[in-house]
C-alpha cells in the first residue's frame, strides 16, 4: 500500500483522477446500448444479427475515432479535447429525450456518436501518463484506464431505469455524470506531454472520420457494401482505412512496424474481449439462460467491475515482471477459457465461472499490454494509444457481430467462442516468438525515473 501511495505522490494525482473520470463516464456512454438492447428490441424488431450490429456500432466508432483523436492529441491540449469529447458524446442522450419514436436507422447513427465516449481513451491515457515518471507508467495507465469500470454503472443504472421510465428516458442518466466530469476536467486535468504534431488538418481529419463513419454504417444497413453479412465484416477495415487516410504520412509509418501489428492483435483480444462482451453479455445470458433483463444487467455489472478493477493490477504486475511475461500467461488463459465454453456450452453456474475467468484475464491483459507502449514508442504514446486502442475497439466490434452471426446461423454460440479461442492462440504464438526481442526494450532498469522524456533514453530502446 505504501508503494502505491508513493507512486501516486510521484505525480499529479488530481490530473490522474480527472482522466479516470473522463474515461469512466465516456465508457458509461459508450456501452449503454448493451444493457438496453433487450428493451430496445421490444420496440424495434431486430434479428440476432441486427441486434449484434446495433450494440457493435458504438464499439467500432470509438475504435476508429481513437486514431484521429490520438492524432489530435499530438498537437492539441488534452484538456480542450476532453471537454470537446464530453460535449459530443452527450448528444445522443439529449436527442433521445425528445418526444419522438426513434427508428433503427437513427439508433445506428446515434451509436456512432456514442463511440466518441469510448474514443476518450486516446486522450485520457496519454494525458494521465504525462503527469507521472516512466517507472510507474504501468500503474498510472492502468488506473486511468480502469475508467472502463463505467460499464458497471451501465448494468446497474440503465435496466432498472428503462423498466420504470422507458429506455429512451433512461439514457438521460448519463447527462449529470458527463456534467460532473466536465467540471473535474476543467479544474484538475493537466496535459504535460510534448506535442510533436501539427494542428493544421487534425481537426478536419477527426470531422471527416466522424461523418465518414456515419455514411459507412448507413451503407452497411442499406446492404450497399455487399449482400448478407459481408458488409458487417467489411465495415471495420473500411473504417480503419478512412482513419488512416487522414493521418499525416509521418504517423502512418508506425504501421510498417511489426511490433505495432502484434500489440494491436493482442489488444483486440484483451480490450476487445472486455468491451465486446460487455456490449453483448446481456443478450448472451438472456438468450442462453433465460435470465431476466434486469438480472442480466446486474450480471454484466459484476463482470465488468471485475475486469475493470484488475486492470491497474495488471499494470502493476507488468511493471514488476514486464508486460511480455504477463501476456504469455494471460493469452493462454483467454484461449483456454474460450475453447472450454465452446466445447461444453456450460449451464448457468459454469457459464458464470468461465465468463468471470475471461473478464479477469481481459482486465489483467489490458493493463499488461499498455505497460509496454510508453517503452516501445517513446514520444508517440498519444498516437499509439489511438492506433492500438482502435484495434481493441475493432476486436470489440467483431465479438458481438460474430456471436450474433453464430447464433443466427447455427442456433448456438459455440462457433463464436471457438473463433475467439483460435485468435487468442495465434496471438500467443506471436508473443512467444518475439518474447526475447521484446524483453530487450520492455525491461526498465532499477533506478530509472524522472518525469522528462529523456528518462527512458538509457533503459528503453524504443526508436
């Protein structure tokens, strides 16, 4: 405990708290459609695949917008960007308070704006890290990213409110949370990171990506990107291509690095698993076990709380043993748990145990993954947080979509769990192959500290 307190005192804890709240409320807004999906489904008739698409759109939106928001962070003050993001992510809740019946198409568009809350990741993490020395980055980034505990609020708040006041009015519960966060960010947030980018075109790139995502989602819904489920599967790469196209050339260069793609794959499994399952688990357990909508929301909250609360622990463990060694264990666990679920399709008690194991592995894996980023990409953490975070969001998009497709096509979720088990096993093989090289830059020598960018120079071979 003393070590934890000393670590927090080594930087600006108020700025860290503001970043945590920013990501926490952003996450709450981001995945609110997950626990509300069973209620929305009663008003808007949807197939399992359509329901999976609805809850996946905010996840994908956040993934893609993280890239251009991360680019903005390279040239703009993080506090200003946080306040902008809070305002934009409040738009859906305001509109749903108006006296009209929303359509499925409108909900898809609002889902894109909900994703702005999840894109807060690209600002909250590097802004928090800029207030602390390199030797505690795993812990600090884990604490800031523990804002994904916002999913807990979703499960507790929205199903009960929807049952009493209707799902449209239930979304308004996010507004006071966003307002309080805006106050905390305004007074406490501090961005001490070095800005290496140029502001010209960065805001335009963000706007183009936002509008382009709305267009792509509507094209998929209209069936214009391919028949059947083709459009659903094509949407993430098309959205990613849109975001990458507006990045400056010097930033696109990181996509030529092998380590970038491997870390992206790993995060698409750990964070993608967390947010994708948080978006879909209410639908999963109501369909698989006949659980009530309110109980499903409470179960989602418990699982999300578990995954969120252990994320800082994952960062702290990674600070001690390196994220490389931690990921070897955690990717093995995720793959084994996915395959176990697919093999036995357990009853309720067994399903809860396996889901709990997955959430623990997701949360610890999230903290371990981002412990590596400031060491490997020194001076480019804002950009890399956006790009790697985008991969996590894309993984989170595919999970509910593939689960919905598996259920609709086969009548079971077995193929969905087996698919993600195979992907996790592939990521594990890559980390095993690269582990010796990664340990060369992942290990921070004892005594390395300080808050300036040069502190890692002697211990981290990032460039």
